[in-house]
C-alpha cells in the first residue's frame, strides 16, 4: 500500500487532500489538518515543506522525477503502465460510468478519483455519488469537489467516499475549529 492509499485508508472518517500551488499553501493546509496534498506544478518545493502524501494532478511527464507519491492518470492502460514504471501509485480519474466500467475490465486500480465532466449540467455531488455506486467494495474513492461544503462532505462520507480533493480555500470551512494534535 502506498503512502497516499495508506493515509486515506487509515484515517478516521473522510480524508482531505488539498490542492496547493506552493510551499506556503502546503504549510497552511498541513496546519489545518489536511491528510494529503495535490499539486499540478512545484511538487519538489511542496515536498521540501511537507511530508504528507503528495498526489500529482498534472501530466504524467511532469510527475516523472518529481517528489510525488502518486499521480492521476486517465483511464488508459499505457498511462497506467507508465505511471507504475515510474514508481508512482496510479490514481485513475473517471468521469463517466462507461470509463469506470472500462477501467474495471482492463486493469484493477486500487484508487479512483471520481470527477465531474467539464460539460456536466447535473449537480456535481449527484454525479460523484452516481459514479461511487459502481466502485467495487475494497477500492478507495476520492471525490474531486474543489468547492465542497460541509454538507457535501457529510453526504460523501455517509455514502462511502474515502477522501475528498478540495481547493486550499475550501479547507478552512470543512475542518473542525480545533485541528487534530500531531
């Protein structure tokens, strides 16, 4: 089990993975109780600031040689194989039930990133919960909901989501007023 999977699976309740852009954001998210960090760029500077699990959201090429623990890949077997060859845990982003079905048929990821299609008109929470319905038991599910509300997080947790990927700005409203002691 990788560092990211372990952080998500071992925590009590739902875990928070916070998208940050720099080391200052990483320090702030960690101080607020984040369980993991996500970056598109600056993975190495964020790693120098924090030991939290680091999920790379950018291109697979950019994750190569970075300090990331895991990388988000499209539901594509070649990307899956390349990510593993780089020594990274692959988190497969799915946006549609057909993508999820294909992923389950051709390879067996441990972690799914459930995302809302960019052109979706439906309620984002409803889309994520619909995708979650088809994730097999025993797999880890991260819901990508950058502007999640406390009510959204409660519903995701009740439904069985293991973690939620949020923006740095949303984290403060989602965490208890007294962060857990380290």
